[in-house]
C-alpha cells in the first residue's frame, strides 16, 4: 500500500473505488452506470470496490495495536424495514448481477463444483467481498449492517443459491474477523482480502457429520499440548473446502466451551475431500479432517459470553435470506410459465389448483421475508434475536421447500429435467434446514 493510499481518507477511497467501478466494462455490460454514478454523487458512503491489500501472507505485517470494528447504525425506536437509499441501490445492483452473471452461469458452476474464477473476480469487483471489510482496513464497509447483508444474500440467491453461497463464504469469514478478530488476526488474515488480485479464500466450518448435530455439541476439539494448541475432528459440508486458504473452525476449547479457531489450510494434518451433495453443488462442498493440527498462538477468536450463540443465529438468518431469494426465483419463474403453458385449450394458470398454488407461493415467501428481515434488524440493533431467527428458520424449513416442490409440480414433467432450473432450486432449498454456519449476516 503506497503512502498516497494511506493518506487518503475513507471517503476518498470510496470515491476512487466507485469511480473505477462506474467506468469498468462490466458495469456498462450490466447497465449499472446509472446506479454507480448515483452512488458517487451520494458521497461514496457505500463502496463496490477494494483497494490494494498487503498480499497473501498469513502473518501480522504492520504490528497494529488495536483491532477495527464495523460501527453499528444508529439505534431506532421505530421498527421500520424500509431500506435506505444506499441499501436500495445495493439491492438493485445485486439483483442485476444475479440476473446477468449468476443465473446464466449456474448450470456450468454446478457441473464444475464451483463458480469460474472470472465470475468470482467480477463479483468481487462489484464489492461482494469489500462490503464485508471495514474502510479502516481498506474495504468499503462504513457500517456493520446485518440487514444490508440479508439483502445482498437474498438478491444473489435469486440468481443461483449455490453460487451465492460460494461467493459469500469468504465475506462471512471477513465479518467474523471484523467482529471478533484481534489486531494481529485482522492484519494477517483480513487485510490481504482487500488485494485486487489473489485475495485469499476462506471458509467457516461448523457442521459435523453425525445425526442430530447441534452446533453447541461439537465433536471437534482443541487440546493443550505443552505450549501448543492442537485441533482434531472432522467437518462436513464445508463451502469451498478444497479451495480455501484458511478455515475458521468451530471446536470445543480445552475448557469445554464452544469456540472458533483460525486454521491455515497448509498446516500439516489436514485432509480435504470432495463431498458432493444433493444440492448446492456450485458451492464446492467438502469434508475436512483435522488430525492433531497444530494451531497458531493467536488462532482463537475473541468470543465473549453469548457471542457464539449470536454467530449461530446470524448464520441461520443468512440461510433464511438465501431461501427467500431462491423461493422468489421459483415464484417469478412459475408465473410466466403458467400463463403461457396451454392445456385443454387454455393456460394452466386458469386452473384454480395452479392459481392457488402460485398465490400460496407469494404468501409464504412474503411471510418468510418479513420474518428474516425482522431477525436481521434485531441483530443489527444488538438485540436478542434468537427467537426471531428461530421463527424465520422454521418458516424457511417448512415453506421454502414447499414453494420449491410446488414449482416442480407446476412444471410437471418439465420440472423433473435439467432443461429448467426449478429442479436445481428444489435441490438447493433442501439445504436450508440442514446447514449450519458457512454464511453470516
């Protein structure tokens, strides 16, 4: 990072990043020049680009003495889910990105088990990663807003849930490091994520491969071996597992409490194997085994009382937001098909059974979306959101899958073949009630 960059204030960084974004060929192709220009005029409080980072070296480079935390939005007494101008701009932009980048590449990403490097680079150019990193560390996050994160997840999932999960895995780890990382951890692991090229990939590994797994009942454990901490256990359904440069792993501490530990992928004793699943195939799901892996001295994130519960709640809310976006995609895809598909001389939408099915899709989707945003709002305000998150997750588990099943039913035989995306959305939405961790708000 040059002296000129260091002297530039956060607003200057935001304006520079937005100017580069507004003039990029991708912006022109996605017809986003208007939204980008409007963001520049608004003062660059929200950015869509990253500045040069410190390079991929997992060691503290600057010897910072204090960590950087994202500031919370001002507390509001009035419960209002109306998005701000910046949030609306971000939502509209992500909606276009989903339509122009994610959905056309969904089938190829599923076949390859990961989005292409070009797609990932384009997404990060638009700020998917930068908006999870504070401005003080070279990112574009001016405020730590779970509601904004929910809107991003929702609209990206409207394009494809598997790709969205893959793209949001590293930003989710960035949010963890922002909220709970100390200065050395942020310097070593978070600062390199602001690099324009070759930024590290990271995964949050919580789920374990056993029946009735609960995130507080962890089989993965950390033990004290002299002056060294050692990690042993197996994590399943790890997003981008084979491509990650480091993991944040949920494990039971030597004292017996759940904790989160940073583990470098290059450490001896780690085995990674592909774990193809029914859905989310574009997310590169893997099984990762840790066999007595020696951890860094500063591997443990600084979790206080109740922080682990908050992280689990944030992850579950994020999966609800992804379910909202995918359920919206099913509904939006079924309506024109039902109006155009002819049976017995008339569109099938004229049949009450089909019309009521689509109406129920809209009702349940709207209810799930409101419950999810309410949970995200309470997380944003620092309130206890466990009840609201569980309500949203229950709705997602019950109704998102029903929406997907009804979508397949409306398409009939066409819903069973890969010519149409509803079968993929059906498989992806099965993960909503099963996954723990991986993405955060």
